[in-house]
């Protein structure tokens, strides 16, 4: 029997096993209510776990696995034939039918060559011999092809995966994870990672697979909702939305930075979209120095100066007065507050109230003082009814000094429950010039920030300051549960934003993915990963230098841009897809319409027409409509892309990929070779293409692409 025939028979056997397991689990599911109906909590847990097993089997039935390894552990008499799939399956007797790609032994498939091997398991190092590593391609419930390999990183073996057309969703890559990607995915959870990955290196897919891996291997101690993904926009989150469920990691919390800030601050604040600001900067060449100030640690220091004085302004100069009787001077209250430790002003005020209450309750002088005040007030009153009321006041006052009553009154006095973060920030901005005099950017900052607040919108760069104020005032109690945070497109964050994320999510370890060559928000973002090394303890910096997205011709063309702006180019996988097409034409819209028709006939699923400016997209949109081409314009606030032909800007294309990309107006005027931002925008646009890239221009192509 040939190896191919053996694998085909094995697949039939596994399919039968899966049917039997699914049927068995469904019977268990039906009988659970009868067996555990008197224990609703246990019943709910068992129902959920069993339903998950049934759903997982349904997910993988068509392609239960993608690889096989034969591994003989030292000391064992026989080698195991392990079939590796996206989701592990165990039969009702506890035998492994499909080995989960996230299981420790599966790393042998991704990392090890044939011969003596070892892998790390919870019980320690496991050593043995791997005699077979086989890639199994299953199509239409049939084993199509098998490859016996020594290394998964062989470019020839990658071609079936890399040459496929994409659709509107990010692809699951478990069958073709490369060794350098696997190394990042399987890093221990108690480590902060910063990953610099070139365009097309699989940063996003590696990030999501890392979450899936960590969920699987920490399931006994962490819940899925303790994992968080922070993406650049809603459009991007929708784009990745099918990958997490496919990886059995659908319950990870997904946020944009703006959404996270809104939930955390919990006030009615509308943030200006960062892409709108970028579009304005691109179009108008606005002054951005004041923005750099707001995203810097210098701005945090200015806030510290203001917030240090805030408690003194918060507490009334009259001191603590109850029922018109003064209990304690402000200076004495502030003395206690300044001696009180805590993570937030709110917490410190609560402790302060408790300390003062305990001191006053045990201080006889306070009681005597109150009685003297009450007696004095009573002697001034001749009327009996008034005297009776004053006597009642005295009783109420003494009651207030009991364990709960007085502390309650004191907490009311020092409470910041109704304080608004935005109000505090506004007062700070109104007085910011007091803390940084003689700075030309401060007046611009003050004017633009206050004008935005007046119009009931807050600049995106104010997110970090607002979150910082919230943290200083109220702490982060509701966010301490998070243990793992994946941050994608991380090159677009400023130092202050990183500092705030570290504060708010202080119990989490971060996996930070980005590419400095795609840092199009340079006016507010870091310019070097070293800027944040001291914010995260136990940091490991890693590189993904190989591009798996684009063909060698496209990557070589894009590398001309990155190399000329002082950034390292990507190493492409050896996959040829024909030359990059450079087209000089005065009739660009007509040319684009005809080319799109051609590409559709060739069967390409996703085609992007990319412009630098949003206003330039209108004309081509009308022409597509006139030619019965269904094309979708993608705007900044759009949450979904359904495949097909789309029109978008270069700054919105970041993080996405398409079978075909046509970049429009690639000339020196539109993409100025002396502008780092322009060159990064062009680099981003070019590196979205998987198979075909066209550069369209009217007079002369941008300098570095000549």
C-alpha cells in the first residue's frame, strides 16, 4: 500500500471516529439535565463544556488535521503516529484522535528536523526520535497530497498556502507556521514581547495564534476573558473576527484603544478619529509639534504637577463641618491625607476618612469641644422649642461619631465620586502654561484642545492624559483581571500611551507587534522600540524579517522605499508572481476600470484601488458604477469589508491584504520622496498586495521607484 493510500484510509477511519465521538457527546448533552438538574451551576458548566466539544468536532470534520509526525519517546517500545490539527480531539475512552497544534509535542512539527529531538512539557523535557514529518493536504474530505519533509520552512512547501487567493478574512496559518513565528507563539506567558515584523511577516496572525496557544496551555488557571486584543480600528477588528473563533479563542476581549479608553474612563466623551487627523495633516501639512508634546512623557510630568495639588483644591477650606459644628480643620485633614498611602486619590481619601474617624472616636477632647459648642448655642436660645431642637442636634452629632455614622459623613466630605475626568483635564489645560512657560507649542495646544472640548469632542492624543487622570483618581480595579494583552499596529502609539496601558493593565503581560516602516502616525508615535523598553519589565525583543505575503517581485520593489528612508528591507519568500506593473497614463480611471474587469475574469477575489487622499476616490467610484462594477468605498468609520473590489486610502489599508492592489498617483508630487510620512504611506500601500501590484502615474513615477 502506498503512503498516499494509507493516509486516505486513515482519514476515513478518523472521520468515522469523529462521527462516533460527536454522537456520543450529543447523547451526553441530552442526558445532562436529568443527571445534574439539582445542581444548576455544575449543569451549566458541563453543558457548556460538552457543547464546545460537539461544536469543535463539527468545525474540523472536513479537515481534521494537516500534518503527521512519528515520534518515539526514549524508553518507550513503539513510536506514536500523531496527527496534528487545529483543534485536538479525544475519544470517550480518553485516547487522542487528533493532537492539538497548541500541544507541547506539536512544536516538533514546526521546529525540529528528523532524528533526535526534544520538547518542553509541563513535566519537563521529553526526548526521543522523530522518524517522520508529513504535511497532509485535505480537500473535499479527501487526502489530496502528502509531503514528507524535514523542515516546514521549505519555500516550496509554503507555495500552496502563500499562492492561494485571499478573501475578506484573515487566514488561519496553523498548517504553515514557520519556526521564527512558532518561537514567538510559544513564548511563556510571563514575558513581555516586542516584535518588529516587516510587512507580510504574519504579525497579526502570529499575534492571534499566540493568544490561542496561551489560552489552551493556561486553561486551568486563566479564563478566556482575561485575554485582550487591542487593534487599530473597528474595521481591523472585524477583519480578524473569524480567526479567533476558528482558533477556539473567540472569547478574548477585543478593543480599539479608543473603545478601551471609553470603557475605562466611563464618561460621555467622543474621541476624534485618528485617521481624520492624519488625513488633515496629509492634506494641509499642519503643525504637529503640539501633538508630540501631548503624547510625550513630558506631558505626563506636567499633569503630575497639577494632580499633586488637586486633593488640596478638592477639600473645602472650611474643614469638616457637621450640623453647623466644626469637627476638624482642613490642615489637619490634609496632614492625615498626605501621610496615607494608596494607589489612587480615591483610595487614599477612603483610608484617610477611616483613619480620621478612628482617631476622633477615641479622642475625648472632640466630644468635650462639641458639647461646649452645643451648650454655647443653647444658652443663646431662650425659646424652649429651639432649645429642644438644639439638644437633638447634640445627640445627632454624638451619634455621628459612632463607628459608621461619622465615617460616612467624613467620606461624603472627601468624596470624589461625582468628579469628572474631562472637567479636571479641562482645568489643567486652561492652566498648562503655568507649568511649562515660554514654550511656543503650549498656546497652540491650549487653543486646539479647549476648542475641541468645547465642541464636545476630544483629540485622539488626549486619550492617554485622560486615562492617566482616571488612574490617578480612581485606580484600575476592574482591569486587574487581564493577564495577557496583544497590541497590534503598535508602532502608532506614543510613549505616554504605552505608559498608561502599563498602569491600567498592570497585571498583564504584553505582546507588542508592529513595524517601524509602517509608522504613518509619526507625529504622535514612537520612532524606535527602545523608547518603551524601560516601561515594561522582563522585555524580550524579537524580529520577523521574512515576508510571506507578497511575491518576490513586489517585495523587492517595496524594499526600494524602506531602504531609502533608512529602514531595513524585508526578505521575501521565493514566490514569483510576475513583475510589478508601472503604468504612465493620462486616463487613469479608464485604465483602472478595464484592469479591474480583467482581474475579475482571472478569478481574483479581492482587489484594492488605493489613493493617498480620500477626496480623490470619488471619480473612480462613479466610473465603477457606470461600468456595473460593484465597488465599495471604505471610510474611516466603516466596520466591515465584504471582499470584492474596494477603494480606500493608503493609511486605511494598513494591516490588510488583497490579491490585487492598484496604487494611484504614484508620482513625486503626491508621494514626496523627501517626506518620511509620504514614503511610509507608499510602502504600506504597495505591501498590501499578495499577487499583483500596479503603480499608476501621469508624468513621472516617484523617485525611488524609477
